[in-house]
C-alpha cells in the first residue's frame, strides 16, 4: 500500500513585487488579492513533490486558529487559504 506524507499551510494571496506579470492571465494585470498570486509558491511546492489536494478560504486568527462560522449574516473577505498537500512518503 502506498504511504503518503502531508503538509498543511495557510497561504496568502497578495501581490508581491516579484510576481510582476509572470502569472497574469491573458496579459491582464491581476487584482492585488487574486488567488493567482499564490501560483509561484504552489509551483515551488510542486517542484518539491507536493501535490495540492485541498484549498479553501480561511479566516485565520492571531493564534493561527480558524473561524468556522460567523453569525448574523455578516460578510467577510479573506485572501488567506487553508491548503493541504501530499506526496509519497
């Protein structure tokens, strides 16, 4: 049976100076918090053998805890994502 090792990370989608236009889509500049800004980090992890198997928006607290539900119908925006990766052990 194949064995796996897992990696969990919070990744932030934020425009960096080094991102420039390298990952723009159809030569359009990406918005400051576009998820496409995570592609350099995702590609870096992929080059190390990590496969992204799950990603979802996350509201991360100061203790690296995650907000699951916010009552009152309030809308919140986030540029942080909880990501799960796997690779053969």
